[in-house]
C-alpha cells in the first residue's frame, strides 16, 4: 500500500468521527467529502480530552462516565525494561481517552507455565492475553472459561466489526469449530508484512571471501565452510561459528523446506502431513548432521538457547549466519555494531533451493495471529470490556499501540506519524526496539493492527533502506502452509496428549541424530515409532480440522 493510500486509510475514520460528533448522529463508516486540513483534524482528534466526548470509528469515548477498573493478565515481554504496562505512555493516554484503568497482572514465570496455572486456578481476570489462542481459545471457550464474542462484537465493536466485514477471511481464521469467536487477534492487513523470520548472512564476510550470496543448500554448505576455514572475521583464529541459532526449530525452518518437508505439520496437495513422519525428512537430518559434524552448525545450539547468547556471538564477530527477525535480529545487531565495526553488514538470503528443486519460505503468518486477548467468563463488565478491546482497533488505538503518544515518541509530519530521534536513535544504552517499548506496546505483539509504517521506520533507523521482507513474497506458498485450524474438544482429546509425547520424542531423536549419537541410517525406525505413538490418529484429526477450515 503506498503512502498516500495509507494516509487516506488512516484519516478517513477520524474525519468521519468529527462529522458524526457535529451532527450528533450515530457512528458511520461512509466516505465523506470533508475538506478540512487532514493534519489539523488528526491532531484535534488525538488530543481532545476524553471528558469532552468523541467517537472513533463509531465507538463513543469516553467508554464510561465514571472511572472503571478492569484486570488484564499478560506476560511483560522480554524487551520491555519496566515492571508494569501502565508505565507505558500509550496506556496512560488510553486510560485518559477511555476512562478505563487496566490493572495489569504480569506473570513472573515462563509464560506457558504461568498461563496454564492461571487457567486452572479458577480466578480469572477480565481480559487474558495468550500467544496460542489460535488453538487454545476453542478449548477454554467450550469449557466455559471464555466468553463467546460474536454478539458482543456486533453490539459493541464497530471498529473490529468493520475489519471483519472488509476482510472476511479473518473471521474464518479466528472462529472455533463450534462457530464462536473467543479472542481478538493481532492483525496484519498489509501483505508485505506477513513474512516473519528469514535467513540472514554476514554480507561483509561474503564480500571479503569473494563469495556470492547462497541460493542452494550446497551453496550454504560451501559458504559456511568458507566462513570456518578462511578466517572470515580476520582475527587469525579459527573461532568463527558459521551458523548460530537459539533452537532447532529456526534451523529447520531454514532448511527443511528445501527437502520438500516441514519440521511440523504442512499440507501436500490437500493432504496434511507431519514432517518427521515423511521419508524425505531423513535428508534434512543428514544435511544438518553434515553441518554439525564439520562444526559449521554451532556445537552449543542445544545449550545456548537465549537471545542474549546469540547476540553475544554476533556482536563479538564470530557468528556468520542465522535465521531471525527483521527488527530484533537484523536491525538490533546492526544498531549494536554501529561505530564498533567498520565493515559489519547483514544481508537477507533467499530460501535455499534443495537438490530436487524444492524452495519455499515458511516463516510467515496469516492475517490473524494466534496471539491476542480473550474475555473471561468471570467478567462483570462484558460490554465495557468489548468496547475497550474495540478501541485497540480504532485508528486512534492503532496509532497509540504502534507509535505511542504524539509529542512524546512521535510527531505528525504532513499527516504522517514520524518517530522522534530519541526513539529511533536512543543514547541511553537501549536499542530502539527497547526504547519504543517504554512508550507503547508495539503493533506486532498486541490485539490491534500492526501498522506497516512502524516496521518501516525502525528498519530504516537501523540502516536498512530496503525492506528485506519484500524478498520473500515469491517464495510464500499458502497452499503448503497449514492454516490456523482449531479442534473440537473431542479432537483435542486425541491430538494434545499424543503430540505431547511425539514432540518430545522427535526433538530428542532428531537432535541425537544431528549430533551423531544415533545412526541416521535407522530413520525408518523413527517413522515406525511415530506410528506406534499414534501419529496417524493425530493426522486424521488434523485432516478433518483442515477440511473444515477450508469449507470442504
């Protein structure tokens, strides 16, 4: 979407809300011929005190006349340096605009464990954040822990409803098998932002050694071997770690598609398959064992599993390639090395093509993410909760969630929100991602719409004048990616216990084979064991859920 079009999309709902306010009519999303100066109108809408009253996309503000407190459970997030989200200026402004105070209840333990404890406690807050609502919402919804939201959306969420009406595929992505919506997701509406993680290579090492950017799995082997044997960092030591990672999954996303499979579930001509149960997966393991055996894959990948350890390897000039995000990996590494390394440069690499011509990029998301906010059945204020959630999807809420508060973290320049230099180039020792999270939640990790200008500006601040994500559009295959299917309670009762054991077995066995502790020649025994463990029963349930999702 070009800048002019995005600007029009941003301004129309605000202009309409002003017309609505003057005419004292209900909210409308119909286009208008209002010719007022758009910058002035946006400033007027975003700065108007809540007590005066206004509408945003048909939602009346403030939401309540008397201050209301709602509780919300959420992990605090690894890049946020504070202790409570109410320290963020965006939530302070949101409270002023809506007259609703959020009592944030942050977990101090690992989020998965803390979430499980919360849901089994019976003491639920009004609103609950989860990374896995795509699969968990139907389960907890049918148990009665979550409210079905479709009627509340119809009644109290004009902004979110308009998004569903304009993007009908999203409704299917968040609807449970029983036909209910149990959570509101993070959304990406600009297709270029659907790519998530991607291969990243030290371009200065490539240039120094006279290599070309890798295109095939054999190119990757030769490049990594050159990094290891030809002193790519130039310090006279053989200390290069050609390929680093924080987990096996990232390396699998990089290489498994080149051999025609995925590490998890995928779709092959309409048939749901599980990668490790496919004979071709043996070729993936063989390739990764080759890298590990020749010390081209980090020998400590099973031990050094934190982003901090990976960052240390990159910033001490020993890491040559990895699979990661645009901002927190490529952008942050570039920022951290600025002024400290004269040639440091990272470049995106295309997905490697395998020996049989397979080539896919698999790390991309659907428009509706699995993470978002659900409403507890224990809430005493379902209407107010839904209105507050709807505010996150209004143009005003989207701006707050992505950019923060005008004058604090960004300025409006010709109607466009532009981050302040203190955010994009902080001098307090924080990365720009960390500094931004002092001001706002970040559009990609909250139940709102991710604004593409957020990613653009952070990327450009990190020296990336081109969008690396555009490189992968030709390699994305929606037909091969398993969509966010949801299971009925009965299907879940089959899938969950079986997969718990299967995933543990697969991880242990595949790692052992990569490291040479088990013979790869025995891979047929792995497949037989998976059959004994019930993988065919799991695949049957996945196939049913997939066909239901596709409307077959």
